C-alpha cells in the first residue's frame, strides 16, 4: 500500500498557532509509518529483544540491561518448546523479574512444564 500525505505549508494556514503545523506534520509522519509497517521497537521505543533458553525450575537467569535506564516491563514476545517434537510455539505467562545493577534477573516464568526446555524471546521495555 502506498500512502502519500500532502505537504503542509505555514503560508496556507496563517491563523494557526506557531509550531502547530510542525507537530501535526510529525504526527502524520508517524501515522504514515505505522500504516505502512515501518515502525520498529528498536527505532521507536526504548526497548530491546533478547532470546534465552530456559528450563522449568532452572536457577535465576541474568540478562544484560541494554537500556539507558531501568526497565519498566519484561514481556514474553515468543516461546518455543524445544523438548516437544517439532518445537511448537507455546503460550507462557509473564516472567517474574527484578534488576540488580546492570542485570535483569529472570526468576521464573509461569506455564512451563517440568522437564521441558524452552526458547524464550523477551521484550524488555524502558520508561
């Protein structure tokens, strides 16, 4: 889908407050990028993805915090059961996590089955 937005020039709208068209233009550019699939976590949010391997009952896992500040959320973006035939995708619950220095500590993830190993992609978001 090709989406083209018209140019907004201040001389066309002299009664609008100064800076309004700049804000509107920025907003419309972001909407255009969203509608054409050009938004990404890396370029538009303070966040990163990290894929780790977890076992049910495994000890706390430390992941390096790649954000400039503390994370505000750690979510599961995708998970696969590496033990099951065909490595099917699985639905796991939210991780229990905390921070310690530059590390994000993953204490547990709900929904894992004893004796199974999982490939889990985390989405870590900043504030």
